[in-house]
């Protein structure tokens, strides 16, 4: 483990360091409470455990632990276990330290075996926490990623769009949204089977991600329907971008075994205005898409918010 010690008495600090190093840990030191807080704020991600003396100049152990826990917001990824060391056997001191956010309290002089046992328990706690954070990250990725194409799913796309709308509002920047839909996809499924259809969906997503302009965001928002968010882009430039995407998706055939599948896509495009909420914005793009389908497919249709 990487351990940070905060102890003002040089001899105690040195003994503790030697003992922890003997147990195989990497140790850094600070010599008072204020230094601990300042140093830890900058290096919180580097440590697995803090060992903090209760009585230190400038800031007591309790004050320092309080500030560290407040800084971490309780449950963030850089949370580390904290052991407080103290000469006091008073129950109220123990309570005060645990209430402030410490996880264990050891009475000085430290018994080496007791310290080793506590370290073992703290390591277990830290490992469990790391596993929980990793699992949460995996669950978060699963819940926001489309299983077939690996693009953001509808939920994630809408969340990204919401964020971009807020930015567009705040910085008074243009933002456009498009919906891309494969034409006659049912026929592709009917001809090549569902598996063939899936291959097309995956390859189309790959092309989008590979050649997308920096900042553009895609998501799979339906079976054969993809959302496109174009931040910092006005309608005129969004139209150019959509035409480029349309060609990108249609000029080369899609390979399924030794078969070559040609397809076209229709795209509905609209611009965000502050009167539009997110649902309406996607509806506008959908309405434009519907028009593209009605007027012959294989095209981009623009829908202004006023001419719906
Ligand atoms: N292979 C595959 N097909 C899907 C998936 N999700 C939806 N589909 C199919 O997509 C097809 C969509 O068909 P329609 O909504 O009739 O539209 P279309 O045939 O593309 O016709 P237009 O949109 O009017 O050009 C249906 O056959 C769905 O079964 C998927 O994950 N994989």
C-alpha cells in the first residue's frame, strides 16, 4: 500500500515509517494537520491509506480528517481509509475521530501486531471499495452503451444532448440535431436475415465513429435509427455535415460474407433554439426525417423549428 503519515513528533514519525516499510508498504510523511490537508488535496489519488496523529499543530487530526472527508464528498473514487493515532484512551476522543470520518483508532504507543492487523483490515476495506467503484463503472458503461454497436444508447445520447443544449444556451452557440435512418431496412433483414441486418448496423456504426468530425456525437436511438448531435454548428454547416455523413454511409457496399449490400439512408435535421426542449428537438428532427422518407428517401431534409 502507499501510505501517508501525518505525525508532528519526528521520532514517532520515523519509528512508524520504519515499521510500515518493514511490512512492505511505501510511506510518505507530513508533519502537521494543515500540511496534511494541503498535500492530500493535491495527491489524493496516489494513496491507499492515511495514518494521522490526533494532536498536531496548525490543525488537529480531527479537523484534518473532517476537511478531507468533506473534500471527498463522502463517496468519491479517491476515498481512502484513515487510521487515527492517539495517546488518549478516552471514549469521547475515539467517538469524535470516527464521527469525523476516521475508520480506525489506535492508542499509542502502537503495538506493532495491532497496527499490522489494522492495516490488513484497512487494505480489505480499500480493495472492496475499489472493486465496488470498478463494478459501478462497468454497470454505468453497460447501461449507457448499445450492446450491438457499442455506440451510446438512447438514454446516453439524450443525456449528452441535454448537456450540449445547456452549453449552447449558456455560450449562445448554435447546435443542431439530426436523426439518421436506414432506408428499407426491413428488406435488408428479409433478404439477408437478422444476422445480416446486424452486420450492417455494426458496420454503419463503425463508419460513423471512424470518420466523425471531432465534437459530433452519435447514439443508437432506435432499431435502425441513429441520433447525431452537432455542437457549435449552425444549420448551414450541419446540412453540409449531414450530406457528408449520408455519402459516407452509402457510397461503399456493406459486406456480409461474400455478399455486398447496398443501402441508402434518410436524415432529418433541425436546429436547437431556446424554445425547444430536448424531446421537441428530437421530434422536430423526426418530423424532418419523416418528410425525407415521404419525398423519396436517400436525402437530408431540414426542419426549422418554425416551419414544422
Ligand atoms: N437486424 C436487426 N434488425 C432490426 C434491429 N432493430 C430493428 N430492426 C428491424 O428494422 C426494421 C425497420 O423496419 P421499418 O420500420 O419498417 O422501416 P424500413 O424497412 O427501414 O423502411 P423505411 O424506414 O420506411 O425506409 C424492422 O424489420 C426491424 O425488425 C436490430 O437490432 N437488428
